[in-house]
């Protein structure tokens, strides 16, 4: 929210909107559509009791208007209890899966039937229980200042014990999703809090998926084919004639060990080889 407010101040754009009634909701969606946006994100969350939760009448007005204008609606929500009605209302995807005990087989089947996607977004919580400040892969890309910060906030002496009950519930939730063949999409909430950096968290999210029982191939599809499908990016997400040559080339096979996504040999963006050394040279030492 802080970042969004900064962008609004710098650009003069209105990104965050408070909604008080269905009529206002429909107008806000129509105004956004006129600006060429492709999707609407709604918050169905009371932020721990600190704000009013978006009511069903209002979010249904948003979704109905968005669908009439061929816009997708994605949801920030913090409990699986809100998901069934949101699916019935016509949302396209969830940005916080909450894949625990409340994520039932019936919910997974309902989501599959509506062709929604779910972003588990586990790293923001799970990585707080890991000593990422000790990870050489992450430290090699950080400035001295950030390495020192992580050494204090995310080292082994600062990391609490892992909750085995939570891990068991997550593993069972992943099994229910696999049985329903519900689409998962990679997402990390990177940048939401200090010590949760872009790039690195994507690698770790895939590793968490596999640790919970997902196959490496299925995990990779969450970051490629599934993501492209649900964003309607038909020229991305797979290697095929006619698609964009935006590729991550590895020195080792991630299908045998998902951690091999870290073994980056080259990056191509729209067919152009990215000079990673030149980029690294511009970063703080």
C-alpha cells in the first residue's frame, strides 16, 4: 500500500479506490476500463479488524461490471472462507491461496469448475521461518548494506522453529488441489516487506512447492504456462514456434532438482541476450 501511494503521488494516477456502494463500484470499474487496464484487483480483507471488509454487494457489482467490459478480477483475501462466494460471483483468481485446513476438496473442485487460479503465496510466511540471510545464492546479489540487514533479521538465531502442524495442513491442501487439477500460479508478494526480495523469492517459492509434494514439472508450469494462460498472454509461457523468445537457460536440469533453477546460464528477453554482467556492475557493491 505504501508503494502504491508513492506511485499515485508521483504520477497523479488513481490506483487505490475506496468503495462505499455498488453504484460507485460500477463507475470505478468503467473509469478504469477507459484507461486501458486489463484487470481489477479487489481487497476482501478487514486487515485484522483495522478496516471495513468489502461487502458481497459491492464486490459483486465490481465483478459484474468488470466481466461486462471483458476485464479480469483478481482477489486479495486472507481466508478461504471468503472464496466460495467470490467464485460464485465470478472472480478469475486468488492472490492469497490460504491452502490450509479450510481449503477443502469441495473448494478445490469448485475452483476448478470455474477455471479460477490460486496463488499460494507461501514464501511471505514460510521464508520468515528460514535463515535466508545465510543463503549464498541470495547474498551474492545483495549490497553490503542489505546483507548486513538480513544477517540480523533472517539468520539462524533469529528464525523460529517450523510449525509441523502448518506444514502437514499445507501438504494435505496441495494434495486436494492436485486431485481437483486446480491451476496454481507462482506469486510471491515480493517487496511487500523488507527482506522479501524480488527474484530470489520466486526460486524459493518453487522450492517450497516441491517440498510440499508438487513435482518439479508441475511447479515450473505454475511460473510459465499457468501464469500466461490466466493473464491471456498467448505468446508466452511455453517454447513453441510463434511465441516470444523470452527464456531462462539453465546449466542443470530443474526436473531432477528444482533448486537447479538457480543455475542460470543465460537470460533472453524477446530474443535478445541480456548482459547480466553489465547489470551486475551497476548494482551497489
